[in-house]
C-alpha cells in the first residue's frame, strides 16, 4: 500500500479511533459514510468542517440495534416505538423528538434527531465495537457526488481520516428514507 493511502482499519481499530475523537469512513447500505463519536463536539466540528456542511442541517446517527438508541428514545411515548421496531434494522431514518440527549451539532437547527438502525453487517459490527451509535453522513464534500468506493473517499479526504473500514456497500441504490416519527411525513424517499 502506498504511504499516501488512508489506513484500512478493522471495526475494533476504527472504534478506538472514534473513541479518540477521530474521523473514519465506512461503507453503508448505499454509499460510503463518514463517522465520528456523536458526543464529541470536537469530532463533530471537524466532520462538519471537512464536509463543508452547514451545522444547522444536523447529522444522522446510526446504530447496530435499537437498544443502542435507548438514551435518545427515553421518554418517547410507547405508541411511537412501534414504527421504529417494525422498520429497523433497515433503510429507514426516523426524525425523533430530541429529549435533550443529542449534542446540538447532531440535532442542528431542528427539534428532532435523525436515527437509523442499519442492516449492513459491517455498520452493525462497527457500532457494536464502538459500544453505541455513531454519526453517519455521506462521505463527500457538500455539493459533490457521494463516494461509492474507498478510492473515492481517499480522493475526497485522504489523510484527514484516521482510516477506512473497508468492505462492500450494502447493495441499495439510494440512501435511507427519512420520515418524521410524529407526523409520518416522508422527507426523503
């Protein structure tokens, strides 16, 4: 591997990088994602700066299982749990009313936080190794096409990342559907 190549990390090594506040890239269901610790203000700021993303837009969190979202779902009325349970794991991101657990940069300018339980085996392994959810945003600078290969991620971000968790995409053509949990409204099909 050439010296300039971004390191390839196992899920365990990537989890350690996340715990140190570093940024990683990993394959998701449809595109490559950038991830960081959703509780680290420094990591969130670095990720938003790297992507050139407006902080008001907020970020999606991805988990390996619904239990990892327990702090974000605390206090949610029981009837609102059913859509989550019936659609996860899978390509469904839900906008859930924020109960105060989310970092302001995750929530952005919204009263909700975007949550998804992935069905991608590598994403689930990564979340399990990290011990909880991580940020999942497309691996591309704002306005550029989403990365669909490790090489594209490297071309965009190279040494700015601690490494890549290499593996295949999940075979979907489009990113997850985004719905508002309270209203049921679809924001992205």
